[in-house]
C-alpha cells in the first residue's frame, strides 16, 4: 500500500521531482562528461604511446649516428630499448604536399599502429606506410604509388599500409602551426632497406630511447657513452606529447572548476527541495505515525524518494556524460582533427564513480534527516502541520526607509528572510548561472583576443618562407629577405636549466613581425638585451634588468643575456635581435623570411611557403575545440538556471498559495499578485548578477592562472559578454518568473482558504 | 431596500461524470443594514452562498444583484474590483499574511480599496492599538480574528461576510469577537452576513436564512433579536 502511495506522491510533486531529476542528471552529466574528456584522452593517448613504444628521449645530431653509437646507448644501464631514427620533410611529387618521411630501425621504439593494409615489413624495398588521415584527405589508397622528393633525392614506392604513429600524434610541421592540416601535411614510414636503396648509405639523425632514467641522469650517461655533449629532448619536449598532455591538463582544469560548481548547485537545490517536500508531507507523515506505522518504516518510505531521484538522476547523468564526452571527444569532431589516435574509447574516471556513489549516499542521508526531523516527538506532534519559523522583526525594520516601503516590498522582503534557504538557493542558482556564463563567454573573449593579438596583429606578413638552414648561407638568406622587402629570423633551441626552449633571433626592419609585451601592446626589440616570455620570467623569477644564462643545444658554451623585457608568446622562448645575438657571440642560421609579397619565385633553398591565411585557418579550427566546450557549458548553464529557478519559483508559489489566495479575496487582481511574485525573483536576480559578475571574472582568472603553463593569455572580457550574460540571466529569471506568476490565475480562493492551517 | 438579491441561482460542481448541486435554484432577497445569519448543517450550501456573494465564485445559472449591480457575469478583474470595493471577508481561520505586521495587514487594503478607512482607527476600534507592530504569529487566535475584522472593515465595504468567524475560538473569546463585530458593523451601518451552524448566534439576527441541501428553506425576520449578553452560550 505504501508503495502505491510512493508512486502517487511522486506524481503529485511531479514538477519538483522532474526538476530534481533534471538537476541531478545535468549536474552529474556535466561533471562526468567534462572529466571524462580529459580522462579518456589520457587513457587513449596512453594506449597509443604504449602500443607504439613512444620514446622517452631523443638524442639529436645533424651529423647522424652510427650503429656503434646506438650500441653505446643501448649499453647504458637503465636503457630498455633504443633505435636509430630519421624524419625529414619531403615533398609529394605532383601536388607539393609535405610528408615527414620517417625511417626507423627498431619498430619497438617510436613504432607504428596499423589501421589498414599490410603490417610493417622492415625488409620491404618499396613499401610506404602512410598516415591514414593524410591518405583519407588526399584520396590515397593501399596499393597506390607515391613519389617523394628530398632535395635531389627521389624515393618511389607503393602504399602498403595506412598507419598512425605516436611520434606524429599531433601532426604539424612546426610549433607555429597549431592544428594539423592533413590535406597538405602528413607522415610516412619506409623501411631502412628502402632508404638504403635510395641513398645507398645509412643516415639517422636521431636515437630514440626508452628508459626510466631521469633526464639529467640520461644526459650524463649519453654524453659519457658518445664522448661528446649531446642534444637530448625528453618526451615532454616533443610537440606530440607536450600538446596532448597540455590538452589533458586543460581538461583537468576545466573539469575541476565549472562542472564542480554545476554539480554543487544541483545538489544544494535538490537538498532544499527535498526538505520542502518532506515538510509539506508532514501531516501525512504524522497520520502514518498515528496509524501505528513504526518510525523506521516511515523513514524508509520517505528516504526512498531521495534515493529514487538520486538513482534516476545518476543514470540519466551518466548518459548525458557519455553524450557530452562523445561530443567533445570523437574522431570526427574538433578533437579528432587535432589528435590522431587509433582509439577513441570513453572512460568514466574512477573519481566519477566515487562522486556518483557519494551523491546518492548524500541525497539519501538528506532525505532520511528531513523525515527524521518531521517524526520527532509524539504522534500528535508529528500530526501537527509543518510551520515555518515564526516571523521575527528584522533590524532594518527600524529604519525610516523600510517603513516607507509599500506593502508588497515588505511582504517580499520578509518572505525572503523567512525562507532563507529558498532565497539563498535561488541566489546561488543565479550566481552559478552568471559565473558559468561570464566564465565561459569570457574564455571565448580571452581566446579570441589572444588569437587576434598573437596572430592577426603580430603577424604582419602575408607569407612566411621556410628556408633550408642546412644549405643556405646567412648572407644569401638576408639577401632573399631584402629582395622581398621582408624581415628574417633564425630559430633554434637552447637549453635553459634542463629544459629546451626556443631561441628566436630576429632582424626586423620592415615591421613584418611584431612582439607583444605583457599588457598586449607592441614592443619594438632593441639591441640592448633579450626578451623572455612570461612563462620563463615566472619560472626563473627574472625581470627586466636581470640576467639569464642558457647554452646552445649540444654544446658547453654558456651565454648570459640581460633581460630587456618580458613578452607574451605562443611558444616558450627567448627573443632577441640579430644585433644583440652578435654582441653575445651566438652563432645562428637564418631559416625564415617574412614578407608581404605573395609571388615567391622557386628557389632550391626554400623548403616551403606558408600563407598567413593558412596559419590563421589552423587557429580557427583550434579555437573551435574550445568553443565546443564553452557552448556546451553555456547551454547547460541556461538549462540549469531555468530548472533551478523554476523549481524554487514553484516552491515559493506553493508556500505562498494561501497568502496569495487571501490577497485575491481581499480584492487584489491577478496581475498585481503576479507582479509581486516576479519582483521577488527579479530582486534576487539583480543581487545574483551583482555577485555573479565579479565571481565569474574571478573564476575565469583562476582558470587562466591554471592554464598559464600552456598559454600566456591575458584576461579579456568584452562588453558583449557582460551584456549577454546579464541579459540571458535576467531573461531566464523573468521568463521563469512569468511562468510561475501565470499560475496564480488558477488559485482556488474557496478551497485555499478553507483548509485549516 | 434589498441590497442583495439572488434570482434563481444554481451552482453546480462537476467532478468527472459526477454532478454536485451546491445551490439549487435559490431565490433570496436581503435588506440593507441588517444583521443576517445563514444557518444550516455542513454541506447544505451556505458557504457556497457566501462565496458567490463575495465574488469568490460565480453561479452556474441565475443572477445575483448586489446594490442593484449584477455580479454574476463579471470577469475575473471586475470581480477583484468588486471584492476590493464592496465586500469585506472574515474567515474562520483568519487568513492573515504571516509576513506582514498587524498594521501592515490592515493597511494593505489601501492599495486596492477606493475609499479605505484609517488602519490605525480600525485597530484602535478592535482594541489592538498596542500590538500594531506584532506579527500575526505573536497574537492569540481572538486577537488575530480582531485583526481580520479590522482589515475587512478598513476597506469600508457595503457588506461584511463572515464564514464561521468564531469557529476556531473558545466560546468566551468568540462572544467577545462577535460583540465587536456587531457593534462596529452597526456603527458603520454595514450589512453583516454570517454563515454558521451555531444556533445561538442566530438568536441575535435581524434575519435568519435557513439552508438545506442547496435550497433556501426559509428566510424569516426576527422581530426581537437578542443582544450578545442575552444569548446563552
């Protein structure tokens, strides 16, 4: 019989129950979904790193390594495996696409993951194992013939298999290209046998190593084994690893702030609602008790409601979570164009399950405690209807201003104070909605401003010409820059502490490249010192006027530069003029020319030419990744706002039903009563917005600080963001207020006033 | 002069297929300035009669004239205006707004009534001038009912409608409230209609209307109504 009552009660409070279920499922869904994103990314990248033997260290030498060198490295204690490795950018004959052609002696390290076709064969004399993404974009199939050229060398082979590789997990030509573009850039592996056939000799510029040694220990051992100072890059310094870890880190930050807030709002609102429902069921609880039901039975009955809501909400939430997770992380979405993984499985993180169980236990306990309170005392006590706290005089009532208020304002004000929990929850919901909106949209603003400054404004060239630094001489390169009325740079890596950072030497006389200071203003480079990026400045605690020492990779030389200023930059780098570089005695090779001229004549030293548009396009797709997440968050914020406010609005309406009926009997019109109801909502909304605005900015600032290791972004929030956030929050509140206020037309004065309080 | 006229009024409540005739072809005429008691067992239809008269409900068929004006065809908003201007209500369960103080509960009618009386004066008249800043929950039942009388009269209505006004009070307090109600209404020249099943109250009435099963059984003038003191409680 009680079971029947259970279902009928669920039906009676269906608006509340449904909204509680929506809240819990949204809260759980957003929490699970957003955390599932980075957790699944971690699992799936781990899988390909594991499967293909992603190397822990790469020893680099432009002169190449011999078999003996490899054996010396393998002999180091703690080295598990190693391979000689070569990757050169080649041009596809016919369409000018660039393929990173790779030769690897030992596929257990930095190997392949086969997607289609034949497995890799190290003896194959003409087999090409091509990136499946590149193949798909360029309509290349297994069995097709391909010719690749590198300088004067031509390699022709047949595509034997389509593959993925951890070394090319994020397949971009260099760090300036944010997003892969498989229509023009891909990678391919050929066998050492095929390379030997093409160039007769063995030539490997890298030894890739798998080991558990620390970088310092490994560098020391490698230097000793090879009898020279070596250039060693750890996996953290490779683009594929660093960027995908960055993406995971970013997801962790996103997942640990906004979704948690989301979940908190959902749970707190649920708690309030549950308590109210139990309170309005008090007479029934008393009746059951008076009839002779044991407290335990009654408690079990009422606790069931909370448990049912928790369980249904959680189940739906997991579904929503998977949907969100899938939406953000699927091979055909934005993430799929960024990271090239073989598996896209979704995993709920372990703490997700803990949170789920926790929520259900918590809700059940809350349900239990609410009933417990109602059951206190004798059956007669329990039978007495629930009375809200007695009205007490407020301090502000003494003020003249309060006395001057009209009755509606007083009514609303006292009602807010009388039902503190409900008012606080409403406020909390509005603040939460506002924070999510300001935080989310502000993130988009900040990203857009970042891209605008870094790329649209700072890139003041139309074409970027990448030169073959190995063949071109500096004076030839400078002459080329002059010919195209451009500027040039020399980019290389230097060792700062135990980390590789970029050293960018610029010669700017035509204003084709610009630099941004910390306030995002342009700064002209001077010859009196080096400019360091904000991350280096923070990590090393150096400011303008201090000195910083670094050494060119693979050498013992040490250069000490005076810091002339701090800049914001995309890559972690040190920037200086060629004048200052010469003053420090740094050797450099010019490898890039920036120009506004678009007609670039063919030249054997030119590796390739990138247009600004191509670079910008890649940022657009990069931004898309962020925008997808923000869009989902904003959508969820609005839905949450509506549900929370509607739920509390209905609660307020139910609790004031009798008072409104009285007003109606006295002669108040529906519209006037409606206005009273809405005005309370609107006040709370205004207060919520006033709190939510700074709180949203604060949350965004926290997010940016947490992301600081990845992007040197300056917090920017446009007026449109404030306006949209305010209008949307206000709109939601007003719409919900109207929905609730409309109900007062249906107040049944006769029956409302008859029932004894 | 008749202030209230019911002409062939019926009120039928439909509940699925089931029809309940709360009032069945009622014809009634009540004089202005009189003290009228509507008597009847529970379920007889006396509250329905009061609700229709108070503009809380509309008849299914028939016409109700109040002061010569037909209120049976008014819209919701017109009914609200009618309630604000012409009738005052006193309920068994007081129905005060718990979040407003005594004075505010009374003063709130100023927002809607066209010719309200002073809230202070009203509260003084019901003897609550010392409690005007208390909340209803800080008052006894009798005191709360006095606030609701003050509120009803502050609108300065033609008719005062009372639904079992002493029903929730002990007899001593009930007598006091009733006395107050009568003297105030008489002083202000109001028509009072009280719905009750308490026969004793009827002894004080100018007119007694008896209702049974949705029909008016009788409507008699009492030549010599008793005073409150004369009635045995």
